[in-house]
C-alpha cells in the first residue's frame, strides 16, 4: 500500500474516523477526502508520515488536528 501516490475519495458517502493506516502511505502526494462524512481527529501518525504530500483537500468534512 505504500506505493499509492494519489488517493481520491471525493463524494463517496464515507463516514467515521480517518484510519491510522493513512500514515502508512509514505509516497502519497495527493489526498482528496472532500464531500464525505468523516469526523474526529486526523491521526497524529498520518500527519507525521506524509512527508511527500503536496495537496490535501478536506472540504466539507468535520475533522480536527490533535
């Protein structure tokens, strides 16, 4: 799963918390989670591990940074 570079989950009616496993996507450059129903905190592991990230789109979801 670490080879994924672009993850686009736009408008998929997803809900719940963001999985900690997002932190394993070390090659991720683009993360689009807009127009879903995620809630809760962005896992600390995910924010620290995404050093290659170039774009995160979180429009209209309800998450916060721990």
